[in-house]
């Protein structure tokens, strides 16, 4: 037997990837070229172009995906100042945690892999777009936020549309849409430097700079951000880098803008979870990478997930006249990466190494290399009574997945090169044609319609990692209509009613898992009906929204995860989410304000059949009934108390409550996730220096009450049949994601 010396096979990394030091140096050099105050507002009047025209040209880019308060959709908008203030929360899911119906979670505390659910709907069913171009991976249909860290710091504003949302490119919203608009050009040059330090040796740093709009109409903006952390869990270290660059030219009626967003991440693998006994002994326990030698438990040092993602976007917006405008967008996204794992005591046959028998230890890399091209063309009209948009969005995606064995603990195996045991390819063509219109019948009453026709072709070819052959070729045709009415009760109040249908295809993992099980997976359909009321006055605001989301063949988690950490899904015939969202704010005094939201909902699978048993039973019982939808709490709430006791100082008490939920669709108490309440404190103070320069200090303390709680990593029923069928017994099993207790992040921002 070999000594445990990890010798990797040849694996070519891309030599063109800049190091973090090189990226920081480049950004610092750029920043020295500019001066002035940080721009967090829409552009103002420039020497060459009137401010209104500049603002309009930027808004044309997102006009067909953003909605105003005349549109009968349920929305929340977060502006640039709020996004900058929330950056101490590190990732977008936690930046949005206090928004209505939002539940944020992490595998490793607030750093590394984080996730967001809205109304109980997971990330693969939330449409996320940047400037109208979908960010969701066409195969997984999800957004992995740590692939583009500090995305919130690159945003001018962010709008959440709950429910089916407005039509965009890519897979439609099945619970919410998140629309980001990247930083707009400013009138004046600006710069910002930002450093932070927090628990688990977390270091956060960023720099941003912009030239302002020159007298010739040019504007250049950039932002660089990095985050490193040891992580809350053992082996949960992370190193995340991101770069944003924008070059724009503003003519009198034309805007040409080029954007690039580059993200890179290396994180420890933390999705396996751990059982309660291990966590009771060590809250930071993480079994990933464990192996045994000479009676000792050791951990593989490179048990990591690595990914590099690049976005290149070219925009054209043009004002034809006072009513008509058009936009054209071309986007290319490339991603490549791998995750490396130590596998103990596995059979050679698992990796198609047919020349060997028995079991041993392996180090494997599952890799991917993909690229996607998106084109979008749209035209907008704004008349006195009629506003409409017509557009077409085309996506072509080509992705390769392959796995290599790079080390084997056996003298008889010679891996001069990595041994490839599987490879498959997925291609996807997605075309969406949409038309949206708002018509004002009177000054107070207007109607909204949104029609989308979407065609999808998806192919999977090759050998899967579980060594079964795939030859999948499926066409989908979806019609997604929405219509509603908006009524302005007064200058401060409105009410609306909207209904919409959304259809979407299953993800690559859903299809692949179904093929491996000899099964089929269906597309999903949602009927969403919403009735809302909003009031906004100088000192107080209130809104209430009733929603009914009725599903056919909804894909919902069955509680288990794949070897890659993906939630395994199952079609359920009929299900629903019915609830009310309440939101309000009150400015008690000039120095004290209260804001709160509460979602009460009923989320059920109808006539669901499952096997029930007590641990050790030899015969399970089939049970049919209306059961809770997985990971869908019936109560979600948040509250913020904001104090400004004296000038330039702010103190916020931020609370979050998430009610009881279940890890699978059976509603069994053994798979329940306990409710939890979190109290965070954020304090800040700003020193105003000469001119527009300023320094701001922030301190964020999370989980101030040190509440110890756990989320579910996976659950599963298993059969102990080691002694043969006559001695089969049924048991429940589950893994947990331990959440951290009290932790902090301090931040210092210099704006110049």
C-alpha cells in the first residue's frame, strides 16, 4: 500500500486567470485616476447630455423587466444606498433577509454557499437577471451567489417581484423574480475603498471608482471585491474574488455600454451536513474529506469547490423620439470549474475501472466547462395612456460535464494522467417572445397585460457519473399570460388584482436523476392570483397582499441531496401556497423609525402518498393526505427598529423569525425543522471630511442572543436488510447544517 501522499494527475488550469494581487493592483491604479464623491444616485446633468436624457437611456435597458407602482404586481425595491449599507451582510441572500417572505440560509454561516427562498420557493425557481439578462444557469436554473461575490455592491438598485413576476428571458419565475440594475454612470468622478473583518477570520475588501461622464459623453466605472474566511465549519474556508467593469458612451439619444463581471471562488465543501451526535460534540464538525489511517481520522486538505465565471455584456439603447425607444443586448457567459473530493472505501467499478477489483480510496474531480450566448432585442412605447414593450430573448447554452480520478490508494494503479470515468454534454436553446402593455382607462384605473411565448429544446448526451447512458432530446412549448388591474384610490393609496400562469421545464439534475431511476419528470405549471393594497404617507406606510399560488406537477424537494449537493426533487400532482403578506413602517420621531413585515401562509401537497413507520418496524404503512410542502414555513417575519440619536449616527435592531418547516413533503415530525428567532444589531457612524470625502464605520453583530439552531442538510428513509429480506427493518436518517451562534462583522468605508 502506498504511503498517503497525494499525487495529482495532470490537470491544466487556465494560465490567463489573474491573481487576486494583480486584480487589486489594477483596481488601485484605476482608482488613482479619479477623484470626487461616491455616486450612489442616478446620473445627473453632465456637460454634454441633459440629466433626464442620461437617466432615461439607462432606464431603457431595464424598462421591460422593471415595473412601477402603476403595475399590478407585488414588488419591493432596494436602492443603491440601502444595498451599500447592507454589504456587511456579505451575500445577497442575507442582504435581502428582511424583505417580505424571504428566508436566507447558509451551509457555513453567512460566508461561502448561501441560498435564498421566497414564499418557500427555492433558487432554481427564482428568476434572477442583471439588466434584463438572466443570471440563472440554464441547466441548474439556479444562481450560486458565491460565484459572483459582492454582486450587491455592483448594483444601482434591486427589485423583488413576488409571484410570477414580469416576463424576462430564461426560465420564468415560479415564486419570485430578482432584477438587478448595475451601477449607472455619475456626473462626477468618485472613488470608494472598503475593508471589513469578522468572525472566523473573515476579511472583506473592495474598491470602486468612476470617471463620471466626461464632456465627450464617456464614462468608466469599476469595482473589485474580495472575501476570505476560515468559515464557521471545519474545512469551510472560502476565497472569493469579483470584478465589475463598465465603459459607456452617452450621446444625446444613444447609449452604448460594455459590461464585464468576473467572479472566482474556492470554498471548502460543506453541503454534506452532519448527524446530531457529532454536532453535539463539536458544533463546527464537518465530515467532508474524512478518511482513516492507522486508527486515526484524517481530513483531505483539498476537499474544495472551485469555479470561475465570466460575463461580458454589450448594450445599446436609443431614444427614437419622446415616445419610442429601443434596446439591444448581447451577452456571453463562460464558466468552468471543478470540485475535488476524497472517497474512502469505494469499489473500482464505481469509476468504471474494470481492470481492477475490490475497494480502495480515491480522489476525484467532477468538472464542468460551459458557455452561453444571449441576445435580447426590445422596443418600448410610452404614450399618454398606453405603454407597451415588445421583445425577443434568445439563449444558447453548451455545457460539458466530466469526471476524473486523479489519485488511487493502491500500488497497482498508475495514474500518470487523470482517469476519466464519465463525460456528457448538455445543450439548451431557449427563445422567449413577449409583449407587455399598460393602458390607462382613467386617471385612476389602468390595466396590465403580459404575454410570453417560450420555446425550449434541451439535449443530454453521454455517460453520467453513475455510469448510465443518456440520450435525452425534449422540446417544450410554453405560453405564460398575465393580466391585472391597478386602481389609484388617492395620491397615497392604491389597490391591485393580478393573475398569471407560468410554465417551466425541469432542471438538468431533475432530468438526469429521472433517467437514472428509469423514470420521467414533468414540466411544472403555476396559476398565481394576487390581490393587494398599498398606502404610503409622509410618516407611515402599510401594504397587504393576498396570494394564491396553485401548482400542477410542482417539483419540490424530497429531502435528499445528490453527491453534488443538489436537492433531489419530485413531481407532486397538485399543491398550493396560499397566504397574506403584511408590511408596514412608521416614523415615530425624527430619530426613531419602525419597519416590519409578516407572512402567514398555508403550503400543502394535496393527496400525497408516502410510507410511514416507527424506527425498527418491519412493515411500513401507506398514508395519503394533505401534507406540508417541503421547506415552506407557514410564518415568516422581520422587524427593524432604526435609531438616529444624533447626527451621522445610526443604530438598528434587526429581528427575523422563521416558523416551523419540514425537510420533505411528508410532514412527519421526525423530519421537522424547529422554528428560530434571530436578533442582529447594526451600528454605524460617519465622519464628514474636507469637501465630499467621508469615512463610515459599521459594526454588525449577528445572532446577538446566541441562539443555537440547525437547518436540514438531508433526510431519508432506509432499510436495514443486512440479514436478508426476512430481517428488514425501516429507519429514519437525517443530516443537519449547524448554524453559527453570535458572530460579527466590522467594516470601514472611505468615500472620496
